C-alpha cells in the first residue's frame, strides 16, 4: 500500500506551510484568527463540490493541511465545531435554505458553534435527553439544561437536541434545532472550572429560549438520526493531525526523561519505546481507514487506542519528572491561568480523553456488539 503524497500534495503542503509560517502566532485572539483563516480560504476544505466551502481539497490534501496546522504552533481552532461537525451534517440533512444561511458564515470564520447534546441525566445514554422544545407560534420555546458544552461562552449558535414531542421516550420525539445564543434572560452560560484551571466547557440553561421552525434540521421528530449522523463526523482526517501533536508531546516527555535522568531506568525506557511504537501503529491504522466511512467499529477502535495512549503519556510525563512533577512549572506561559507547565497540563487534561467523544466503556460495548457480534447489553441493568 502506498501512503506517499503526490507532487500536487507536496505543492499544496508548501503553500500551506508558507501561509501558516507567515500568519500563525500562538497567542492571537481566536475570533480574529478564525476570520483570517476564512478570508484566506482555509475553512471548509472537506466540503467537496457543495459550492459552500472555500478551496476544494482532496482527502490527502486535507490531511496535509491538518498536519501542517498541527506543526505550525497556530492557536487551537474555535471554529471546528461548526466546520467539522455542523457543516457536514447540514450538507447531508439540511434544506437548501439552511445550507445557504449557515454554511457561508462558518466558511468565513464569522459564526462559531457549540454542541448542545449532553445533560446532567443524559451523557453516554444520550436518548435520556429531557430538554423540551414546545411549538409556539412560528417557532419553539426551549426549556432545560445542557452540560459540558465546549466553547458555549464564545459561540454564536448552538445545535440543540431537544424533545419536541411531549411524553415521548428514548430516541423518539427528538429534534435537532439550531438556536442563536444571544438571548439574554433566556439563555445563561455558566463556565465550569477544570482541574487545569481553564474553563473550556460550560453549563447552559435554557429558560424559554426561542428557535425558528425553519431551523429544525431533518424535520420535527427526526433529531436522533441527525444527531447520530453528526457523531459519525467527529473523527477522520483530524485523527492524523492529532497524532502530529501527540508525536511532539512524546518528544517533550523524552526530553524531560533525559533532563531528569529517568531515562536511565530500564522500565521508563521500555514505556517510552512502547508509546513510540503504539503511536506508529495508530498512524498506520488511521491511514488505512482514512476515507472509509461505515467501517463498523473502526472509529471506536481508534478512539479506544488514542484515549488510553494519551492518558498513559500524561502519567509517564509525571513519572519521568519524579518529585519535581508536583511542584513548580518548567515552561509556564500566561496562556495557562495558573501555574501549570505543558506536561502538567497534559497529565491533567488527558484524564478527559477516555470520557468525551464516547467513553472507553461505551466504545467497548460498541465493539462487542457490532464487531464481535456478542449478545446485546441488557437494557436497564446498569
Ligand atoms: C472535555 C470534554 C468536552 C465535552 N464537550 C461536550 C460538548 O461540547 N457538548 C456535549 O454535548 N457534551 C460534551 N461533553 C460531554 C461528553 O459527551 C460526556 O461526558 C460523555 O458522553 C459521557 O457522559 P457523562 O459525562 O454523563 O457520563 P456517564 O454517561 O454518566 O458515565 C459515567 C461512567 O459510567 C460509564 N458508563 C455509562 N454507561 C455505561 C454502560 N452502558 N456500560 C458501561 N459503562 C457505562 C461511563 O463509561 C463512565 O465511566 C464533553 C466532555 C468532556 C470530558
């Protein structure tokens, strides 16, 4: 199998690298950065021939862009929920007027989105959603609570999974609504402070918030199908870019092991080599499955591998530091609000890796049922 990049891909890489080295700076304002990306045509590369994206790039060129982005030190994206989750969902299930209203501002980096799925009583078991959207005049009136809503504090819009059929159960009677966030008194966003000292996600309270009838995607009652289809877009090209970031973190841990002398310990050396070998295996696996959607269990296997790998890397980072791991930061920067350096941040944030995007236990159930064909998990036992 040839994993090489063509001459056109390499020309594309040179263009991406040159642009990023001229424009990317670590600490710049995220919203301004999204608009800069949009203006230069770097958002919506994977939207194909829809006509709504910017330049149209092949799958390998999307990988090249993601790799160069990860290498460049550019700020983390705050537009990825709109670009990578909402946009493909609208392309698949939206009406023409929904596409023409919502896709251009995402491609321009003008409107940011957040994902309103999880609730205090509905996480792994998403069909337990209780937030209600009641028909009222030309729209819906939404009441309920979402939680763990990443970037809601910056978002202009939220896609909300809500119950539009009163008294309905499980995945029936749900709808996928596009809700504007700027509704003072009707939507309240409360940040959740994390172990790392940052607040990347929030609680979102809807108290009579409004959504328009024409902003229901997939029709009233068709929300479950749309919501599940969106989850299928969560991974893909971005997995390869993520691995570039992982490789850099692993190098940092190796450097820390050399600096502290921990590298002389045979167990530490063995663990470092194991991390390296597993990362290579994950890369080949990601390349092998690139572009093959619908491969039962492939995304669950990938999630299970990288979530655990990253968490072990965080633990190893603390081990190689020894007692110094618990004290002051080595490379503290103002971007981390309290005194955590990048390896301490890695250790703490990677605790979440086996939870979001579907927890390890849930992935194992999917693999057991859909790949191994084991009997289905009895419902209502856990
Ligand atoms: C960093 C981060 C960002 C997030 N961003 C968003 C976001 O933007 N929008 C959004 O909607 N949500 C978001 N989430 C929420 C995320 O989707 C949920 O945390 C996840 O679905 C798990 O749900 P829960 O937290 O309610 O845990 P629960 O579902 O209550 O699970 C608790 C524990 O029980 C286990 N468990 C649950 N059911 C089973 C079962 N059937 N069999 C075996 N074990 C089981 C789980 O694996 C877990 O260990 C985010 C979460 C994190 C950590």
